[in-house]
C-alpha cells in the first residue's frame, strides 16, 4: 500500500514538473487528454492489458492468485488521481524548479516501485510484466524496466501524433525519468541491502 501510494505520488510529481509525464504513465496520460476518463482510470485499464499479457506469456504457469493484481491496479489508479489532487499546488515556473520537481518525482516513484517489489506479494501489472520479462530473459529488473519504459514512451508518442498531430504529455522529463528511475531502483536496492547487512552484523556482534 505504501509503495503504491509513493508510486502514485511520484507519477503525479513528474507530471507536475511540466516536462513530460513518467514513462509508466505516458500512455494513460496521453489517453486522458483525448477521452473523458481520469488519468488514474486509464492507468488501471492499461494495467488490465498488461495482466492479460502476463497470462499469455506464462500460460499454465501463471499463478491464479496473481489475478488479485486487478485490485492493485485499482489502488494505483486511485493513488494517481489522489496524487494529482495533493500536488495541485505544485506549479514550477522556472526550469530549475521544474528539474527539481522532476527529480523528486523520479526518486519517489523509484522508492514506490522498490517497496512494491520488495513486498513480494502483488504487483501493479505494469511492474509484474516487467518482472516476468526479466525472469524469462535473464536480465536485471532495473535494466528491463528501462527498455520497457522506453517502449511505452514510443507508443504514447505515436498515439499523441495520431490524435493531435503533435507530441503532448511527453518531453525531456519523460526521457530523463525513463533513463533514471531504473537506475535509482538499483541504487535504492543496494542501499537497503547494505543497511540490512549492517543490521545483521550488528546483531551478530551482540
């Protein structure tokens, strides 16, 4: 729950930087500019699509209990809309302030994803599909997420061009977060592992 809240808030902060939304939410954000459905509503619908993809990739190996990812999708959709409401006062005018907002959003989003993954329970389908692809390909989660997020950006760009004839909802912030969030997740993971190792050593000394 905490991880999902941070994810929703991080996505909102990145969007509020006005440098482009985050890759994981790029498609839902562009779609909400076209259709009268909320940002979070489209995030849930996209999550549903990713859940179907998981089932297709894993086939009989797909754990039935993972269907509960649907509820995770609902929660993240709600937290995105709540995050947009809570961050409504964030309106950076200068480029430096926009960059700070963007970086803060990337850190909060990465922390949320890390907590969600570490809980080892039910993931948001967009993260679960990345985990499945990473396991099937033998690649690291952070590396796979960078490639996955970049693909989402391309799809969002194509939708925007088709609907508006120009790029909306995407920008340098989208590219930065696409490249940065995966590495921040890896960094947070390393920090937590070192912290856990330090605690174990401390307890063993006692």
